[in-house]
C-alpha cells in the first residue's frame, strides 16, 4: 500500500499472458451496474516488446514497442447467484476496459465514466460488445441486452459484485524491456 489509500500493481519481467495483478473494490450488496458513475486510476505505462501480430495497441503498430497500461473491469452477477443459499458470489459476466496499451510513457490518469472509456463484454455470446466485436462506451454496454434466462432486460440492471483495476493478462507474448509497469 502507498499513501495509506492506494496500491501499486506490477508484473515481473518475462511474464506469461495469463499473469495479472489487480486491486479489487468490493461493492455494497444491492448495487447494480447502472449505479456506477465514474472511477479513475493513475498509471505509468511499461515498455514492452510485442512478438505477436494483430495485437490491439493505441500505437496501431502490431509489432514493436507497445506500452501496456492498467484497465478497469466490472464483475457482474446476472443470474442472482448471490441470492442462492449459501451465496456463492460468482461473477458470470465481465465488462472489461478495451484499450490496454498507450503510445506514450508518462504518468497519466485514466478516468472511466458512462462516456469516457471503451469496453467489451465477456461471459456470454449475445452481447453486441463481445470480445472480438467493436467496443462500446459504458453507457452502451449498460443498455446492452442481458443474458437469456437472467430475468433482466439490460446489463445495467445486473448486480455489480466488484470493480477491479487490473494489469496484465494480455494475449501478446514478450518481455518487458524497460521500467516495469506501475499502476496506482
């Protein structure tokens, strides 16, 4: 912990694509995705050499230097598992910030709100913003159709279990070639 109310995330050199670090903020029971209004975090991108084509980067360069950043993820319970006995708290849909790379290496703040930031949805295939499809703003994702059988009309009505700031977990392979990633 830093400063009593912040945490530093980092990844080791030579990490593999499944490695990631995160800070989780638990959300009060009864909160839904529509209740989330904004969030922010600071980051200093890590220099990283990409060795896989087709990786989404803000630089637009599929091979070469990229600058991985932190990203925000919302963990949703769309089928009421929290109401089960005993509650299991399992997330079945993940709303993930889409861009995880930057083109400059400076300290900067990323602010997320209904209109700031692009997102994709993981966990079910009916979403208009499924991973691999075009990303949407958070307000568009909230309005997206909820999974079949959930009893919800849109994702914004789903229970918000937690919000995480994460780093890592990219499909790209490679090693850090400079200072490590720092996300606060």
